[in-house]
């Protein structure tokens, strides 16, 4: 298996632009998590899905952030409009609820908003 | 709520033993994870403790005391490649919910 796939790996954009981050989970994993990591705040959970349904989005900072999981193979995290304080590394992680509690993380998307 | 504390940074010598501590105060407890994260990379799973005691896995061991809200990760025979951040994460919700809360991580520097 290729593991969790995220794209793009790096994104540089200007304030006010829309940013879309993508994640393809490991086949068979039915839980998906979006995290944000910064030096100041560490690794923060933004939202997680179970069987494509959003279960907890209390970590989403504000209405500028939205996430979708239209099917078991794909999820997006969108920021519109982006702001400099959104600059961070965004990780997608997945796990199988029938397996161990281990989460498998993707390589992350490093976002820089100028 | 969840509160997880780890030292920010530790240094150690190649070949030595180092212990990284983690204390937590959470509403309920359903397991504690340790992850390793090299600079610029994703976190990777090291261990998961649910019951009290020590679990050994090669050069790495993880200990848990639920009554004390305390865990440590023990790294033996340190190698340069062990220089990384070590994240403690606690699964505090009960039932079918699964939301691990991560600590800020401990940056371990191994020098020759």
C-alpha cells in the first residue's frame, strides 16, 4: 500500500486566496483525521470523519475552514479566504476502526500564506 | 478537557539511555500513545499503552501509571537517527469516540 497520500506537498499562496488540500486514505481505513501543526500550538485536531461522516469538527478554527469527504477514497480541507496565520503543516491521518488504534499519517502539506 | 505535559527539549549522548516523561490530566482515559516525528516528516507510531506497566519493543519501551497520570518513553542504546520529536497523545474519550489529544512534543537531540 502507498500509505496516506496528500497533495500538494507544498503550497505558497497570497492572503485572500482559496486553498484546497487533498487526502487519499489507506484503502480500507474508515476513519480520517485532519490535523494542523505549528511551532506555537503543536499538533491540533481540526476535524475527523468516520465512514465519510464528519463526527467532530470542534477543532475547525472558523468558518473560513471547511472539510468534505465525498467518498471513502478522498477528502478535502478548504480554506477560503486564506490568511497568513493559517500558515502551518496540515496532516491527514487515517485508521481502521476494526484494527489497532494506531493512526497512519500522510506526509503533510506545508502551507505558506503570504 | 485534556492537559498533556512533556519537556520541550532533551539532549543525550549516542549509546546512552534517555527517558522522556509525559504527565496528563484528562476527562477519562482510554489509552496513551507515543509517536516519533523526524524534522520535516510525519509522525509515526511507536507504542500504545492501555494498562499499567512497561511494554518493551526493541530499543524502545513505554511505561504507564494510570493512577499517577504518568507515562514515559525509554530509549536505549541511543543512535544519531533517534534525534527527533517524541509526541505523547492521550485518548481520553470513552465509548466509541476516538480523539487522541497530542502533547507539544519533546525534541530529543542525540550528539556523538
